[in-house]
């Protein structure tokens, strides 16, 4: 019986173990199926990948912030600046139709403001912080009076322009400043150079050298205003005992009548400051005092040989006020006029009217007339100028011109030739 009983016990144990195995397999089958479901697996992997991507993105943002902070703290404003070089060569020659060129004819030419010879300019323009501009201009100056063609290049202008916002900008010019540098930009009006002061689209004092300058410009709607302060020497002789500096103030208000027409009111006022110091200070240095002001006398003016029109008790130097009207009819046709009045003599009126059509790749022309009236005289100076413009692209142009000059004592025509290259 014992063998039979042992066999029965083994069968019972086998049945019990089989039952337990089947029970465990049936109960845990849904869980094993869920774990092996491909859709569930893809969703789980997608959640894990998205979590890893977000972590990587956070780390990348931290690295970019660190690099940006390092660049702004260590880099200079000129690190990513780009410099553009521009060269201009202007050659002007003249032939005056006179039998004997005496002092009267020479004075007539000087009154017209005709400048002949070779004008060479090399301009370096560097853009800083995307909006600011640093300009260094090298010009060819006359080395000596005997050889007018031998002109070494020298630094003639240094300018820094900062556009603070869309409506406010400032400019600093340590050397070579002119009123045109701080004046409101008149688009392409000043690009066409005339043969004389009367054929330009603005009064002559815009292009006069005034030393150093600081200026600001404000824009609002269709009105633009500019204000600048100049400091310069008066060019006294070396044996002059009184060293002087000239302080000038320039102001301009431009009103845009239409999209292509502008009306401008501008003026400049200059005041000299004399000192009895015999020592010459360094460049861009001048003494200044707000407690004691020295008045100028006519005797000191005559002794120093200063060419100054009128002085008052406030040490006033001559200035000018001008009114300009400019209009652009199309892309190449422009018309403009201006009238200037001297501050010391309200009867001193200088005026000009100009019109030009100078396309880039076609034949162009220009016509201007202007004059000067002083006191009760009808005309102290009058001239008419006409020229043709042959443009060969943007690099080269050739201009023949005829000018008729007339003063109170002489009148004669002149032929002029100009060739200009842009590099």
C-alpha cells in the first residue's frame, strides 16, 4: 500500500503545482500584454524623449546667456564693425575770355567763388553698433604756392555720428567741421557740385570750415531741427600778441511741405574771444572764463589785422541768416533756391536759383543764376551758369560749362571743364 500511497501523493502534488502555475499565468496575462503593447511603448518613449529635449533646451539657453554676457562685457564696439572706403577725385579747369586779367577781373572771379584745381578726398566710414557712424576724411592740401599739383594727403575731418533713437541724434566733430556736417540732410541735393558758390543748392557759409563742433538733431513728424556749437581759431598772424578763438552757433529748422519739397530756415552766429596771453595752448584747447569778459576795441582789431565786419559791446562777429526752398521733381530733376542776409548789414543780400537734370546713364544739364546786392546799388555781382553733364555710370562724369560774370566794373564770359571720378 505504501507504494500506491506515494504515487497518489505525487499525483496530487503535480496537480496542485499545475493549478498554481495556470492561476498565476491567467491572472498576470493582462499586465504582461500591456507591457508588450507597441502603442504603449511608443507613447512612453515619446514622453521620455520630450523630457530629454526640454532639458537640453534649458541647458542651451543657459549657455547662450553666458556667451552673450561674455561678449557684451569683454568685446569692444569695433569688434564687428565694417569699414567702407570711398574716394573722390575732382579736377576743374577754367578759361576766362578777357584781354588783360587785372585786379578787377580777379576780384570778380573771387566774388563768384570759382575754385579750380585738383580736389582729392579719401573717406573711411565705419558703422558701429548698427546705427552709429565714424568718419575719417583725408584730403589733399596744397604743399606750397609754387607747385599746385603736389598735394600730400592729410587728415581733414574726423566725425562721429550717434543715432540715439528714431527722433534724436548727435554728432561730434573734433576737427574739420562745417555747417553742412551738422545741417539737416537734404537727400541728394548737395551731391551735385556746382562750379561756383551761386550754383550750389545752399548758401556759401554751409561749406566754411569752423574747427570743432558738437551738434544735435531732433525729428518730429514733418519738422526737423538742428543745433550745433563751433569752436575755431580766426587764423591770426604768428606775430599777433592776442590769441583768439571764434565761437559759433548754427541752427536750422526744416519743414517738409510735401514728399519732395522742403523749406528750410537756417543761420549762423559767431563771437570772437581774445586774450592777452602770449603762450599758445595745445590743439583743441582754449581758455574760458565766465567771471570776466574782455571787450574788443577797434584799435586791437586794426593792429591784429582781423577781417571782421562789426563788433559791439558783446564781442559780436558777423553772422548770416538764410532761407532755402528745395524740390525734387523726379529721380534726377531738382530745383532749388536760397537767399542769404548778413547779420551786420541787412542790405547785404545774396541769392541764387538752380535747376538740374543729371541722370546716371544719360546726358544731363544744369542752369543757375545768382547775384549780390549791397546797399542802394542795383547789382554788385551777377552771374549765369549753364553746364552739360555726361555720366558714365556712377564712377565717372564729365561736365563742360559756360559762365557769364558781371560786376560793377567788369563783365566777361568763362569756359570751365570738370571731370570727377568716384572710387
